[in-house]
């Protein structure tokens, strides 16, 4: 290690290995030309922000898309004149990027959406973006319904070949309640409501976990429970056998979805556009229930289930929907259900 004595003059020797030239006496030192400004350093292969890989200028729309999505222009093949990158080229690149597999993990499988799944996804997202969804729910004692079901379900199964579920009873209660709350049996049309006299129920039908459709049972106001049950069985069978007609999918005014067979507690359904509301029927389970009578209150074990109602707050308010739910509950708990099968 070389040490320089304190006070010694330090002379820059220039580049390593360059020999020092001694100064001649009386000879003026050569004048050093002024340094030229350094040229900007450009990385090899880099493209200016306002030009594509061929040096062609980029339009403002293209530059905006590239900046918003963090896209490298070099990864886009231009289809314009002389390979110029156009706005559509950027959009096509973004679309391909979105549909590319989202994972490279070896233990993950990419499952492409079926056309039906894509339509469901688009419809659900559009509905959430369109309607001001509000959820209300109410518990129902299904004891009165269960008395009729227990007495009739065996004979019904043998005669009709289908199970007598809670769904036709709820559908009947809805058909009886909706005339009292007509703004739920309607469609949104801009800033107004199209309120319908006929009650046409859209019924969500699961297609063996391959998606769902919502065919329509029309003019249900006059259908008693047996006819309602047959109509539900027919439309569901047609849906699952891919035998629905175009007319089966039109003119719905209110929707029902039934997850009760899975024992669900509460489901927040998404409104079937352009309708105003949809009712979910969840699992009916035996639970402790407070019963009030002339002797006071007691706790019984009752079949209890939840009805969950999603409505569009643009069209109606919580008091309107809540009063409707209360009426549906009262009908299910107090209606003479056995009488529905006797006439």
C-alpha cells in the first residue's frame, strides 16, 4: 500500500498505464478542449415512450392504454401501416392477457368457463352493477306446511312420481302475497316501474352443477299447491333435459331460488334483471321455537326455515319489502294448507 507524504503535491496521472510526460521548461502547457456534453444513454432495444418498435409515432389513445395497463410496446404486434401499433392492437393484447392461464403452479388446473357459465357470470355482474341490492330475511315456522306434507307426501310420490317439497307451498304464498305489493311484481324501465298484473315466477333450476337457468311459470295466481307442484316439476324436468322453449324463458316478473335441499341457513340471491326482487328458500330444520298461546309461552321443537329477500332499493324501500315478507310468513304459518289439496 503506497502512502503519500503530507504536503506533497498530488498529480493526476490520467488513465492507468499512461506514462507521465515531463513538462519542458518555458513551454506552455497544452490547452485542454472543453468537454462535450455527454450523450443520453439509451439502453439497447429500448423504444421511446411515444413511438413503437418501428419508430412510428403512437397515438394519444395508444399511449394512454399502455400507461394505464403497464404494457411493454415491444410485446405488441402492430397491424397498421408499416407495422404501426393501433388502439385495437393494444386492446387485443389486453384481452389475450386476461384469458391466459392465471397460474403456472404445477398443482393447479385451468378450467375454462362454458358458454353457459360465461352468460351467468355476465348476467350476475351486470345485475350487481345495475340494482341497489338490499337483503332482508325472516324466519318462518313451517309446522302448518309440514302437517300437510307429512299427510300427503307418500301418496303424492306414488301418484306423481315426484317429491312434495316446501317449494310449491312457498310459491303459493308468494302468489297470494304479491297482489298486495305490486311494485315487487315489476320491471325497472329507466326511471319508472312497469308493474304487471300477471304473476310469472322465474324459477332458478340447477343443471346438475353445470350452471343454472331460470325458466318461467306463467300466471301462477290461480294455481293451488298441487298445480304449482306439477308446474314446478315440469319446468325443472324440461330445463334439465335441455328441452326448454324460448317462450319458457320470457316474461318473468318475480324470481324464486331454492337451496333448501342443501340445508343452507341463508342465501343472498342476486336479482334477475330487469326484475325488482328475488326470494331465496333455505333449509327447513327442526329447531327450538318460542310458541305463545293462551297459557303463555313455551319452547317447542318446530320445522323452521329462513326466507331471504333481495330487492332493488331504487324501486322500493325496506318497509315495503319487510311488510311483504311478513305477509308471506303469516300465510305460510296460518294458511289452511290441507284445503289446497281437497278442491
